[in-house]
C-alpha cells in the first residue's frame, strides 16, 4: 500500500495493535498534551484531527520499519 492510496484510518486494518483501547488512550493523552502548548482550551475536533495525523505518521513509520 502506497501512502498516496492510503485511506484515513486505514492503518487500523493494517496494524490492529494501533486500535487497542489502552494504546488509543495513551495516544490521545500525548496529543492533548502537545496541543495544550498552542491551544490551551480543549477542542475535541482539533484533537481528533491531530490524532489521525499522528496515527498516520506512526503507521508510516511501522511500514518503513517492516520494509527494512
């Protein structure tokens, strides 16, 4: 699967461990902590968007590691 053809959240089918509830809580906590630096008030839609971008990047890293 190339990055250009990847669908949003397709990494969950490819890497089911990313869909684990404990991992999701950890990821959301990290993203919220990072976002708090430039957006002190909690904005759930923005958090979800940044979380998707973060997860896509993590999946890309996992793909690259698997290929090597």
